[in-house]
């Protein structure tokens, strides 16, 4: 199979898993992490069933893959996801080093089914003071001392 | 204590925990989830030690609090964090329903110590095609069928 057909095949697989998960109480999203053409992790959204607001399909698949490979660095992996990653999952993708994401639906499709992805994308660009959630900075609490300590710590492993 | 002193006291607590974590191999970040004035969850950043790129302090504290309260809904909680949440953690905060976040350092401080928070904030506002990570949408893979199934599923629990 050529690369484009591989991508389509794996994305169809993610979509199939997402559809199957719904009747088990899972959210309508699924993601796969693929390394060297092989699926090494797959996940449905489990926010409600596992009482965990961070249990999006992409986050769970990334956590599984990292645990399996024993590293937080997934820079040789590709993510396939039934829907455009929300800002939380996009952040997780950047932190994992994944270089390519293939997806089907987008934030507007998710919004029509009642999910806040687009709202959060809109909020993230606002100044902290203008957001729906109050973000209050206390500048004189000594937060900079944490980074000073980190900068001077000889045994640190940067990530 | 008045509310402002409470906020400062709890933030200082988070900063103290962040400093203590560094010599244990943890990242220079810490977060607390507080409900009714009581700390119900605290966490350091454990990305490297737990092989998990999503193991930021805020994500871990939110996961602990949700697990404890047996719900993904933390709308009656406040988050205290030693540094401005990155986009992943900001997303986690929105999905959890937390309404108030108190923080000390910001994305620029984090950048000076080698962390990509600001880069990810910058990337998130770009069109998917212009980002450092390739985001490729396949529009005709049937992604919309997942949401159709969800919309028509009578026993769903919206979140």
C-alpha cells in the first residue's frame, strides 16, 4: 500500500473504534498511535466512564504508547484521530514530539454535537483576564525561584 | 484569613512543592486542586520520571481530584499552579469546569528555562497547515458518521 492509502486505512480504523465505543458509554472519539506502520496504542474517549476530564482519546493513546516505549518522546510516531485534536490534545501532541497527525472531523463538527473544542480554541487566544475562566497571576509570590532552582540543578533531564 | 491571603498562601504552598520536587527528578512545576478551602489533590510535573508527556502538574492534580470526587466535573474547585498552565493544561482546566486559576510564573519565564509553553501557544493560533507539526485532514473518510451515531444514541451522557 502507498502512504496515502495507509493513512486512510488507519484513519478508517480509528473511526470504526470510535463508533464501537459509543454504546459502551465512551465519548465519540478514538485515536491510534502508530510506529513503523504498526498500531502500538489505541484508545476511545473515556471522560465519563473513568471520571477523568483529561481522558480524551488522543491523551490516552499517547499515555499508552509512552508507557509501552518507556519514554515521553514519541517523535517517531504518527497519530490518527477521528476528530481534530482539542487544545488539550494538541498540547499533548506537541509535548510528545509526534510530528504528524491525520484526522477526519474538525472542531466545528464536534461543536454541532455539543463539544467545547471550538470554544476552547477561541478562549486560548484571549488575554487571561478576558477569558470565561478567571486566570489570576500573583507576580510577587516567588515563582521565579522554582526556575532558578531548576536552572542550577546539575542532574536535571531537560524535556 | 481573607480570600487574597488564602490565594497567596495556597500558591506559596504550590511553589514550595515545585521546588522540593526538582531533586527527585521531577519537572519544576507543581499544582494544587482546592475545594471548599481544602487541598484535595497536589502534584509535581512527572513527565520524565513516569515516561508520560501528559504528566504535567495541572493534569495530574486534576486527574487525582476527579478520581477522588468520582466525577469529571470540578466546577466547584480552584487550581493553584506555580506557573501559567500550558495549552494542554489550559484545555484540561476548561474540560474539568474549574472556574478559577491562580498562578505565579508565566509562559515567558518557562521559556527562559527551556520549556515550550510559549511555542505551543504561538502554534495553536496558526492554521493547521502552517504549523511545525503536520496536521492533515482527510475529509471523505466518514468521520461525521461517528457524531451521527452519538447524536442518535439515546443513552449518552453529554459532558
